[in-house]
C-alpha cells in the first residue's frame, strides 16, 4: 500500500451515459494517482470509445468493476463521499479542497468511495443519503454543473495535492471504520428495534427511518462503537422476549 493511501480510494460513477466521459475520467484518475474505478449501471468500461478517450489509462478500465446498484458498490467502504452541483437540505457540503485531508485520513483506516452522479441530473436524494460527506465545487453562478470527467479531475487533483503532505498513518487509537454492508445491517437492526419497542409505527415510520439513516451517516462509525450499538439492540430484544430481566448484569455482545 502506498504511503498516501490513494490506492484505497475508488471513483464510483453512477449510471454514466457518455462513454467518452468515462474514458476521460479514467485518464484524469491516472494523472492524479487514483486507480480504482467502479461503474454502476450498464456502460461497458472496455468499449472502443471509452478506451480511445482513456489515452494510456486502459489498465484502469480493465480493472474496473461494473455493479448493478450503488449499495453493492459501497458494501466494503468505510467512508462514502457524494458529489453534487448544489447543496442539499440537511447535509453539510464541503469543497473538494476542504474535504481532501479528511478523505485521506479515512483512507488510512478503511476503503473510501467518491461517488459521482449521472451527467444530466447527478445523484438522487436517496443516493446522497448513503453518503457520509457531500462535496460541491464552487463555480460561477452562470453555470454551476461540471462535466463528469471535469468533476472527477477536480476532486482527484485535490486528493493528489493533499496527499503530498507527510504520509497519513492510521492511529492505533482510531479504530477501523464500519463498512457499508455492516452499516446497512446496523441500520436494519436499529429500525427493527424501534418496531419491536413500539417506538416506530405506521404514523411515523418514514420520519423515523429517515432520521436513523441520517444519524448513522453523520460521520464514519468505528467498528468498536458499532459493537456497542449492536449489543444494545440485541439486549433490548432479549428483554422484550423475557430472556433476561431489565437491570441484570450484561455480557459483551458482538
């Protein structure tokens, strides 16, 4: 693994429609030291037009993974960073330059995904809700949206520039970050506990589910902290099932 951890950062393109954009994005990645490309959707990363625009970055296309859903692309990621042309309600938005050091620090501890949306309308609100951080590049008010390959280049450049600082190392106190698949399981169990206790019901279901998702993605969760949440949820289940008495001494539960 390289000292700057750029090799732990994947560029994820959601349903790209332009093969030329994908090829140009691969070239931008190669220019800035990034090598992992994930494509969500049907576009073939090995198509002739894509290769032509990649210009000596074909190995990135050959290693690229193609997956049917964004959720699958994020299953092994501890930090998910979304991109948008505009700020979204209730989600703090950083510039690529502001976010780059935090992204590299997270890459020292886990695998990271930087997610780019469709050329015509970007990422949906539901897709942005899967992200811990949201990036938006400052642009002229006359034209706020960037071409997909330009957006990839801009973010990759800031990551490359930030990686020129002294090597980022994982602190022994920091702990590993919870990956996407584990986070989805924690979300499911937390919502299930809300149902079992009667806190969540038909009248407030959408509001509670949205709040739970937002709380779990306010920032990356350390695995040791997640163990306590899983333990609490399962303890609640045992109390509701009459298997243990409230207030009885607890054992560590994974």
